[in-house]
């Protein structure tokens, strides 16, 4: 390897480390996508997770058919998610929500409407204190959300030390009908819909075995 090549690699690694400190990116993310992160988002987790959902298998690249397999090919229990178009963020949030035990409504609107719809249905919300198993509703334009319809996803893990959440979503960076994970700061301007019942987790604050909604 030439001296010039070694210098370029060292410079890239230094830039990645600096960006990971100043933004929400991990060094691996910056090296993989030198454009860095938007709104403090990244494709990975910083580690030190203090609460994560344990119900059901979720992995990057999951498809519509694989998601429906949770419910024997249906759109959720009794097709409760059928009103949401397959593969959209709302469909995924409904399907994933019911998989982890959340009684998500069938007609909560576009992703950016879910916080208001959930509040009207009696759910509690927070902007600063999410737990694993929360649904996260993004107003239009917030954290890469669609500028007209907004976005919605499910919080798979919370890292309170880093101040981040890791979400699962469809019709996000993975594209329509494909699941991907994303990690971003808690305080990006999104609204977290807290579980209105127990969700099986490894501890929302590193101690509890279940998490439930609470006023914030």
C-alpha cells in the first residue's frame, strides 16, 4: 500500500471519528456512507441499550409476506391493519404494534396523525421519555419524515445513556415494503405513544421486565 493510500485511509478514519462525536452517527456508518447522518440518525446502535423489545423477530430486509406470517398471512389479528396500505409505515406500525401486544387502532390516519389519534383514544404520549415498545409519530418533515404525511415507526430499543432510540420502520430507508432499523436522538421533535399495556422487554430502564404507559 502506498504512503498516499495510507494517508487517505487515516484521514477518512479521523473524519469518521470526529463526525461520530459531533453528530448522531457511528464511525461504521460514516465509513459506509461518507455523507454521514441526517438529523442525527444512523443505521446502527451505539451500544449500551437500556431497554429493548423481545417479542417477535425483526430484521432488516423483512418483507410484507414475512410480516404477515406473524398472523398466518393476515393483516394482523382479525385483519385489524387492513385499512393501512401494505408496506407503508402505518401498516408496519400497526402490524408490529399488534405483534408486541399493542391495541393499535385501525384508522389512525397518516403517520404524522398517529400521536393525535392515539391521544384521542386515551393513550399517553411523551416527547422526552420513550420506552421500548412505544410507537413514534413524526410530524411532516421531522427526522426524514415525508413533508406532507409525516411518518410512524416502532421503538425497538432505548439507550438512555446515549439519549437515542432505535426504531423499526417500513417505507423508510429500506424502501416500500421493506423493514429497516434506524437510530436517532430521542429529542428530534417526534411524539412517542407510550404502551397502554405491558410489552415484553429486557427492561425499559435496565431493571424492569415490562414497560407500560405513564403520564409525562
